[in-house]
């Protein structure tokens, strides 16, 4: 029985790790087959150590893969590895991203964040789309998905809405990269609309992780959610339970954010 093959970039920590964990617990992939999860990690050894100790159930499996989305060679190597081991990819979850507000110069910050959040996401998607996403397994037609992990802070309409919960937060460079990711999502959806690939923008919300230099203990006290919550919500997207919300920014609580 062919597994459902999923790759999670930035899968070694935070939200990405919780997405991996949620999928490894699941027995409800879109066609009922077990998952094999590729846990993307820039540091392969750390990823391997982590994967070796993750709990699995229902025949699901996991392996680490070296992946740095800012490196064309790393992305090419990851594609070759997945192709050699699995022959295809069924779902690509683009979780790797950054927000570094410690960079004083705005232009430098913008360049660094764009290189990861937009260019890196485009690079890995194009690489896997061309070689794997459109390849159907011999035994049955599987659902294919691309999920871009984004943020409601990239919503242009929400930026102009004083009632938006993050209206007072600055983060101009980060907002701009996530707004660009929204357009990238729309372009991927258009490009793949006749190929049967479902493209989603998923907002995990404000999460208690170390992302952007945050302190999970402090942010949780201020209202940030446990990272397991978006992990489970993203699993619902992978398994087709949020398909009626494509073409918008999907949130963990059912809210719909405009572009």
C-alpha cells in the first residue's frame, strides 16, 4: 500500500514540528494510506536525532531530510532524495520562514526576510512542483496539495482596519513578505488549477514559540496559543477538511482573512 508522502520545511521546531507530530498521530489521510513525513531541517543530524525519537502511530513513518530553502543546491538535493526514496510528493507544507526585528536597517531586514519567506518558498515549490507534485502514483490517484504557512499580518485589508487584533504591531518587512506570499499562493493556485493540485494559505495565528526571538512562556501568558493547536489545524488542511476555504487565508479558529 502506497504511503501519502508529505514534506514539511522547517519541521524541526515550533509550528513545523507540531505539524509533523500531528500527521504522525493521524489515521485519516485523504485516501486512508499511512503517512511518510519528510522532516525538513537545515541541520541534518539534529533532524535525524529528532525524527528517531518522535512517536508514530497507525503505520506512519518519518525521516529527516537536509533542507535549507535559501540554498538552491540544498533544495535540489532534497528533491533528488525524495524522488529516489519515494518517487513522488503528495503534499508540500512550506512552513520555513523568519521574522527578525532585531535588524536595525529596514532595507537589509526586508532583503533577508524576502529571501527566505518569498524567494525560498518559491524556489522549493517550483522544484518539487516540476518533478514530483504532478506525478501520480501507479496504484491510485492521490490528492495533491501545497500549503503555504502565512500570517494574517500579511493581509493588506487588515493592515488598514483599526479593529484588527494586530493593527498596532509594526513589523513592516514581515508584513510585506507575507503579503507577497499571498500573491504567490494565488499564482500557484492559478498555475495548477487544471492539474488537480490544491493550494492553500494557512495562518497559524499567534503561537507560543521562539519564532522571531519570542519567549514562549511570556507570549503564552499574553494569549498566544500552544503550537499543537496550529499543528492539528494544518493537519485538517492536509486531510481535506478545509477545502471549502481555499482562495482565502485559512485560520486555526475558522476566521477568514482577506488578502
